[in-house]
C-alpha cells in the first residue's frame, strides 16, 4: 500500500517534470518557427554582401595640377615632377597611410617596361616616408601568379628595401563593388583588403601601347584592382576603362614615359618595342595625364575613345594644356 | 488480448477519425485553388490555336503568262522583312495579320520596257484580305467584273481571291498590258484553290443608296476609338446627302450594348455633345461632334450606327432602316 | 473500434493520399491532374526536411510550417508519425506483415528483438544534420568577428551550454562526452576567430538522400509510375524516361524487400527521420508501457511490435512507433498508452556511443567541403548539368534541394532528370535538364517546376519574370544556358544537306537562331551541257539520280554564280534537269558549256543575346544521337561565373 502510494507520487512528480520538459520543447519549437518563418520565396540573386566603394582620395581644394619633366633618370625626373606640382608634402601628410597602385601585371623583367619600374616605385615610397607617411603599401592584382609577378619585376624587393609593404592578393582580398552610374562594374569583385585604413592613393603606370584598347596608361592601371573573370570587360573595353576611372579618384598619378612601349603592348617582349621618350608626368587629373601620354605614343585622343568617355563622365579633362602643366627638364 | 475496446478507446478512435476526415476535406478544398502553373498552362494552349499558318508553297501561284517573260526570280517576304519591299505601307498589312508576300516582275517578250509587277499578299483569311483591299480602294476606280471584289485603274488591277489580295501594277498604260494583266488574273483565280467563305456583314447593310464598292472593313481602331475593332463602314448617297453607316458583329448582346455606352462616352470625352433624340431605336445615342452627327445603337449582338452625317434627320432615318434590316437578320 | 483499426485506417489513408498526390502530379485542370491538389503536403509535414532547411538556410520556408505542428505533436504524443502517417513506413509495415504472416509467434518474437544496429539511424541523422549545419556554424562563429571579447566569450559559453544539453540527451556516459565536446567547441570557436571559417564551412542539404518521405516520393514518381504507366499510358501520353532511375529503383526495392528479412528494416535501421522523432519524443506525455511489473513474460507483446522496442522488458521509447499492436496482443491487458512510464522500466535515450557521435559529427561537417574539392559546384562545372528555370545560384540551390523528384514529375515535357554523379556526388539526384529526351525542350510558357518545388530550390516565378516581360523587361528573360551549333555535325554546315529545323522551332521572338544563306556546288555537280532550252538542260551521259535535285533546294547556274543567274531545279531525270517555269533562261546554256548544280543551304547561327537555352532546338535537331546543336549552361541567368556576355545597362548579371 505504502509502496503504491510512493510509486504514485513518484510517478506524478515524474510526469509533471516530463510535462514541463515537453512544454519547454513545444515552446522552443514555436519560438523557432516564429523566428525563422519566411513565407516569401528567395530572390533571384545570391544574398549580396554589402557592396564596398572606394572613397575619394584626392586632395580637396588643391586644384588640378600637372607637370611634365623630361630626362633620362627616373629618380631625378620623378623628384622634379613632384616638386613642380607642390612637392610630395602637398599631398602626403605625416601619419598618412599610402597605397601605391603599381602595374605588376606580368612576370616580366623591368627592362621590358611592361610593368612599373621598381626603382621608380621604391623612390615614390621613399618620398612618402620622407613626407611622414606612417605606412606605404604596394599592390596590384596581376594577371599571372602574384608572387612571381612581384618578384620577377623587381617591385617586391625594391619596395621592401625602402620599408614599404607588398600586399599580395588572395581569394579573400576581394569584395563586390558597384561604381555609381556605371553599367559594367556592378557587384564586381574589387581588391579591397589593401585599401582598409588607407587615406592616400598614388597610381604609378608605364606608358604602353595596348592591343585591345589602344593604350594602357594611368586609367587602365586601375584594371589591376578588379577580380573575378575580369577579361569579360574586354568586350566593351573603352566603357570599362571609363568606369575604372570613375571608380578610383586617386591623390595623384605618376605616368612613367621614360621608355614607352610603342608597339606590341601590353606585354611587349622585345626591346625594339620601346622608345626612349624620357618623360615623367605627375598629375592630379588622370584623364589629362593619359591625353598627354597618348601624344608620346603617337596617337590622338580620338584614337583612344576611353579618354573622351572619361572626360564626358566628369572624371577629368582631356585638354591637358588647360591645366598649364609645368614643363621642366633635368637635362 | 483486450476483447472489447473501452469507451475511452472508441471515443479517441472516433476523434482521430474525425481529424482524418478533416484532412481529407481540407485536401479537397485546397484542390480548387489552382496552382499558378496550371493557370498559365491554360492561357498557353488558347494562344496556340489562334494563328493560321502561312501556305509556303509558291509554285502554283504564279504562272508565266504567254508573251510575258519574268525579269527576276519570285521574291518572298514575311512579316519580319515586309517593310524592305513596301516600306511604310507594311504597317497596314502587319496590323491586319499579314502572313506572306509573293512578288515577281514580268516584261513583254518583245518589249522589255513594258513591264508589270505582281504582288500576291497571303492574309490568312478572306476577312483580312478584304480589310487591306477595301481600305486601299482607289476612289476613281472602275469596277471589274471577273470576280466579286475587283477594280482596275489606268495602270493596275486589284482583286481579292479568298485569302489572297492581289495587286498587278504596270509600268505602262497600254491596252496590251491591260490584257496581259487580265489574263494573269484569270489564270490565278482559276488555278488557285481557296476556301469558300462569305463576309456576312456585307449583306447586312440596307441596299438603298448604298455604294456597293464603298464598303470598307476596319480591322482595328475604327474612328479613332481603340475598342472599335472589326467594324464595317458603308457609304451612302441618299437624295443629296452623303452619309456613312457602320456595323460590327460582337460576341454577344451585352458586349454590343456595353460598347455603345463606351463609344458614347468616348465621343463625349472628345468634345461631343449629347443630343436628346427619340428616334425609335431603343438604346440609341445621338451625339453632335465637330459639326456632324453620330448615331450609335445595338441590336442583339450587332453594334451599328451612322458616322459623320451632316443631316441629322437623314442620319436618324437611316439608322432606323439599318436597325430594321439588322433585326430581320439573325442576331 | 479498436485503436489498432483506427491506426490501420490512418495508415491506409495517408498511403492512399500519398499515391493520389503522386498520380495527379501532371499539369492540367482535370480532376485527375494537378489543379490545386496540395501534392507537397507530405513533404511539408516532414520535420527532418524542415530542420535540415532551417540549418542550411536559417529560414523556415512557407509550407514547412506544417512540420512544426508535427514536431509539437511528436513532443507531446511520441513517434506516432512513423506508425500512423508515414507512407513509406506503412509500405514497410505491410510488406513486413506479409513476410511474417505465417510464422509462429516464437519466430516473430525473435525478429522483433531489439538489434544493436538500430543505432545506425542516429549516426546517419547526426551525419546528415552536421553536413547541413556547416554554414550555420560558420554564421555563429562569424558572430564573434568584429565584436568585443566579452561578447565573443559569452556567445561561446552559451553555445557550449547548448551543446552540452544536446549531448546529455544523446549519450549514456555524459561526463566524458561533455568534456570532449567542450574541447571541440572551444577549438572550433578559437579557430573561427582567426581563420575565415565561413569559407571552409560549406554546407548542403543531403537529407533528401535518406529522408523517407523524399525517398518514397522520388521512388514512386521516377520509378514506379513510369514503369506502371509504360503499359497503360494513362498518366502520360508517351513513355517517361528518367536518367539513372535504376539506382533509385534498386534502393527502393532493396528497402522494401529487406522487410521480408526483418520487418520495418528501413524504419528500424536507416531512417533518419525516425531517429529525429525518437529523440523529440523523449518527453512525450503518453507512452507505451506496462501497467504492472509482474506479468507472465509470454512476450506476445513483442510478437507484433513494429518498432522492435521490446515492450516486454525495458521499453525503448525512442524506438516505439506507437503501432499499438502490443496493447492488443497482451492477453492480460497489461500494456497501455499511459502517462506513467512503463512499470518494467523504460529507456529514453538512443544507444549510441560518444565515439560514434563524434565520428558522425566530424564526418558530416567535413563531408561537404571535401566533396567540393572536385570543384563541380564552381570552376569545374560539368557542361551537361543545366539547372531548371528558377534555380537559385548553386550554393543556395544545394542548400535547399530535397531530391524529392517533384519537379521531374511535373515537368510536362519530361526534360528534368535526376543528375548522376556528373555534377559531383554532392549533386546526386538533383534536377538537371536533358533536352534529348521528352516531348520538347523547356516550354516557353511553362512555370511548373518552380511552382511545385516544396523548398524553393527552384523558386516560384511568374510567367512575366521567366519571359522577361512587363516589370521584368529590363532584366530580360531567364536563361538556362546557350545553344551552340556543332558545325562538324550540323547538316548544312558539314554535310551539304539543307535543314533549318532548329531555326524553325526556336520559340523566341525575334528568333535567337538565325541563318545565313550559302550556295555550295554539290559533289559531282559540275556537268557538261549537251542540249538546253529555256526550261530544260540535257547532259552527256547519265550522271544524275532521278529526282535527286527535285526537293526545291537545288539550283543550277551557268558561268557567273549570282542570284540573278541561279535557276531553281524542279525535277531531274538521269540526264536532264528542269528549272522552275516562273523564271526561264533568257539565253539557255550552250552546248559544251558547264552547268553547276548548287544546293541552297541556310546555315544556322545562334545569337547569344537572345538565346534562353530552352533546348527546343536541341530536341528537334534531326541528328539524333549526338545533336548538332547543344545547350550548355554558358550565360545562365543565375550565375555570374558562367556569364558569356557583358550585361546591358540595368540587366541582370
């Protein structure tokens, strides 16, 4: 009798405990259902990560400046060119974090001039440090394998020798971006990681003929910031270059026409493709720089439609003369 | 074995059976709310049945007449390139359901400068052929008697043969050429089999004062009103007044009467003034617009009326005549 | 009315309902066609499907809310789904019943003894859920990114506690299990703070492979119905084919016939849904059990036990499918569905070891990233895998596809087929298009597959969206791929044979396939003229086959080949040719001159801007075996990697 009573009370307690647990389970289920329920079907495109956009890196209030310096020694000409537009101190302030966008597209030796000259890149980095920059990072998304490109072009060693950091892109370095008012660069992977924390951007590009677009200079240099299957943009290359110029508003651009690649660009391959035009251009207006660079290649602005398109989009002006470029010579 | 189910068990059992029955009923109720895929499917099948296929073989259509020599191979044009041949006029044919044009030029064997061009338009069904025939009828034409719908001008012959609308247009106005065109027409009509078919609206107009050659079929947008499709117009000379009667066979009487109200509203919205008039035709509307009178009424599934009449009395009288004729007809 | 009778009625009802749903799944308005029948309902009440999709997508999609109702009922009542509702279970029940009908009670009792292999289904459940959970775990880990240490640690702690509770429900030896799990969780979270684990954590929904409802839908839709219908042709006008159906059929028959060995083999040993319900039913308010401990130990209650839960001894609650047979078998009336636990004791936890648990967990989590190494979901995309219209981008698609075969069943042209392993093992039995089979390509005006998919792996679209009309005019139509002309096989390109079947059948307006005219001199088509008049030419010898050039595609030309000179051939005999009377020769070819016989070819080209990849051209191509025009998934709307062209302004990329 007593055992039955004890069994009964134990059973009742056990039952109540179980009911409580079951109730908790039911409550959890209802909560889960309420929280996660979504009656609408998923949309057509993948959930887009938040799009990133590059900020405007230009110096406010400075006005457009351009300098054209002739001479055979890159170090001398670039120093003079920068001094002519106000000196590097006008652009780089103490504590700035600078990104140098070089052309390291191919794993070719520097003498072929298919890539940015390493000594030039190192000198610009050195000047930035002299102006008080806290850090300088050198980057590009090459067409070939990044490590071999930066090594064989000599850029990696040169950069590191002055204390700049080389950023080699990996799969994770890209975020999708959309350029305002653009039709092609929409939700496209951009090499974004090196830009985090950066407040000054300098583009350093050689002057090259280009088989598809006619020329590759400062505006086309930004192509190296795109990821994904970017060769699809070759189908509409001039609009693509225009949108690249809309995408990046640099602090200034340096166009190296010391040895311009006159034919067989962009890879070149023979020293015979090069011509000693011995010119260095520094400019805050990338369209003007390209317009002048075109003359060194023996082409007109009309032959390079992307220049007029960029001008029409308000990126800059093709009439470089209107910028009153300071012309000097280092002899 | 529990021999007899307990009352508790039975009632629970019935409770469960009730739930199951509820599920079955729920399923039945759900099946009447068609899945969107099913709804779309129905629409698809209806569309497919509508379009008549073009007759592709051309061999029998053109037989070289004796004494005539072809100047070029027969050309075929479809809806996508009809405008290559007849330019702006293509719009008229395309809106009437044009299928195919076969044309060829012939010259007299001994006089190449005396030539003509044959245009055979396949419009699919006789009504559509009649539409393009009647709308383009030249006012100064002479009626031709070799077939029901035909007329000739100085240098051309136009006629209807079932679904085909044929134009024979000559570069010269000689008797010889006219005879050649006649022969061609005869041969064509004799050789080409077409489906029989009448245009029933033609017989519905009262005969008194009717210009038999003046009946026109407007496939769409009659009188500028976008809901007026399949409208037949007939010109009358009554006494010293001219007026135009129109009629259209609708799907059912309610559509006809609704269209009367719609056209009435259209006229009023475009500056018309309603005229109170008891002309003995039930539901008739009379409107004065731009110095002329419009009468519109419905009789069974016929929509009819008078268009742009100068004399209101004559218009109303004729409307009555029209109504009487229509009420005699099946409708 | 015994409860067992009610249970049988319920089983028959749901099985009948299931079969009815399978039969009516064809597009149409008749009462025996789709109409509005809720054919997905049995998939929607399946809690494993709901849980799986919640793990992979973190969303409970639409109709799957029914599954939550089922979960609540299971928590309260126990694993009744298996015994009363599941059509697959009812099938096993019936076959098992047939198999042991004539056997004496002693044999039946032995067959229904608990077998330690019954723990396998729990491992399968853990494996499948772990494979689905990868991305959700990554999301959780990502919570710690960009937040302060305090937040990260508290999140880790909460997760650890939840994991511990979960373990406690599973494993008999809790302490060591807790320890190991804490270590595992700790390492995982720690790693997640430094490494981009969200990229390593791929997840996809593989539960459809073994989930009983998905399996039975797939087997009936893709194997049973086509085989039965092959004879009677009632459900479909033509024989329906499904690639790789042999494997689905084999698995189905194996599962069914194994019941003759051990009753309800699949339910006891393999069914992950049963495992899940068994775990959920742990705290059920009512359970089977003995009302009194002392009984005659006749074990008759075990003789017809469906779940092999051993009601005669310590009843295993998580194996009990509430068939109620034990209750009606007991001569003493000692077994009942009651609120108090069985008087002989009960076991509520599944019999799995922590070692097995961890192995299943780790294998599950790593399975998908390992499978993805072959790249078939990305750069190594197989050219024959074309997804149906409305498919989500591949990662989202694999996170939702149940492999239930509903889309394959409903497709009116029978072009959706289960993928084999060519899309990777991960995509086994997911829908892919085969345009060679069936009645046509993807019909332009059909949206059936998206409308029927129960988990929106193929999302429901409107016809306007599919065709790119009205609101969707700027984004354009949905493209499945692009057709490519194989010039080495195409009749006009490679074999001088006129054919424009593909162009004629191209349904887009304007047509995506266009043609360019070409005249080619046929083989042996240069002939010496013996005699000619305005309409006929006669040749030396007997060079021709009578009627060979009478099809209307052949022309003959003398001297210069221009349109003005070519005459159409209307008939020919062995040595004569007759041209069309509508355009005779002005000056017939003189004796001794050469006449060239040319074939008028229209060479097909595809315009990638207009091609939607519907596959109708591939289906109609007269080169039957390896078609001369084939669709591959280039430029499909849902994928940026496979796009072929730069998009126009505003267009979907």
